[in-house]
């Protein structure tokens, strides 16, 4: 079970890279332990494929984007967006031509990030995924993406965001998390897609609640009150995803959102870029420096208390989902 979870949950959509990093040339990355190549065709549509040429196994990301296909630099073998070999210049009648030999991942773009679906032997077809409303409802919300890659086991990023109490201590000097009590009691409320872990004794004062969502993907939603000087839009919210690169590194996606429309959206966007974004990166750096280098297995050193109930429930759900996937695979003979 531990080995299976080391590289994240399957049967889910995961953000894999910021859209702005996918330019004219193919981009090679590793996600969930798998080597991927990400590229855009001449229409701008994004494609995600296994980063392996079917001829000699070298990375396709070292090749060329030919507009509607990838061309390997080694022998110019050409691969279509669906993984079909289109041409082998060295042997035009080669048996590879016309065969789908490169694994292709369902992909989409959402609010500045490329998402890919990672299935398994029983779930090759992607599950339905519409994305968090805060990222898809442009009439109601606006959001900015902060993307980074951290040297930390992916689940500890989720532990951190399902632990509202750390805001009161680690981020005590933050402009938005300097108020409120340093003691609290919590309640856990199940939802159709996960659960909410919230302070019973304090609301809309500090980082007072987190929500885990497991349907279609895996993310955390939370809100932090903002002072009037931060402009319109009410509470400042975060949508957080952590996608494993490998067992020790994580691609981190933090969307900062507010409920704004019309002229308020313009004010929020101006304030964010000119005053608030730098402060947000300072808070993220506090988290990064605390989590840096943490590898799986720290649980053997832990002595948890009541504030950690959200972390415990998160771990329980992940183990339950992983066990169910493994049992299905084993029952089918995989």
C-alpha cells in the first residue's frame, strides 16, 4: 500500500505543469513517476504523451514539434498526437508505420495549468472532471496560479493544507494571518466529495477551515479573511493541488481566488499583481522551507493531538481509495 501511494492516486486528473511553460518546443517532465512529453500542435491544443520514441526509446522531448506531430531527433521517426507512428524516413515501409505505439494521456487546460488523466489497467478512459467552480466560473470568480516544484513527499503538502492550525503559528507574521486564538477546537463534517475540517471556536478570522475534495481529482479548498485594504471580493481563497513528480518531489499548484465581478475584478487583479502576489510567495516560502526535504515515513516519529484530526482523516481516505484500486486490479488478475 505504501509503495502504491508513494507516486499518487490513479484514476484521477492531475495538474502536471503551468500552461505558460508549454511553448513551441516539446517539454519533458516526470509526473507520478512517469516520463511525459507535453507539446502544442499548430492550433494551440495541448497534448501529453509518454516521453519515449518507439524506435530506440530515446525521449521524444529531445525532438521537434512539426506542427501536427512530434519528430524524434535521432532518426526522424514521426508520432501523431494519438500515439500513431506516421513516418519512418529510414525505412518508409517499416512495420511501425500506422501502429499506435506511444501512450497518450487525455489532457485539458484549466486556468493556466495543463491537466492529464492517469488511469490504470482497468480505467483507461478518463473519469468526468469539470474542475473546481472557483477555476471554471469566470463570471463569479477570478484566480491566479502560483506554480512551483518542491523537494517534499507529495502527501505532506496535503497534510499541510488540511492543518488549519499551522497558519496561527508558522504564518503568524503574515498580513492576513496575524489575528485569532492560538487554541481551538475542531469539528469534522463529511461531504459527498470528501470532508471539511473546521474550527468550532473561530470563523472568518484566520485560516479556520480546509476542505478535501476527492471526486475526479484530489485537491484542497480553503479561505482566509482579507482586510478592507486588500480590495473587494471578500475572503481570499486557495485551491491547492500537489502532483507527485516522483517519491520525493512534488509539482505544487496554488490558485488564489476571490469572488469578484465587473469593476471589482479589475481592482482585484491590479492589487494582486502590484501588492499581494509577492506577499503570497512569502507565505508559500514559509511552507516550502518547513517541508523541504521531508521524505515519506515521518509518521513513525509523530505524536498527534486533536488539531491533527483532519490530517488523520485525509490519510485514512487516501489509504481507502488506494486499497480499493489495488483490490480491483488484483481481482482482475493485474
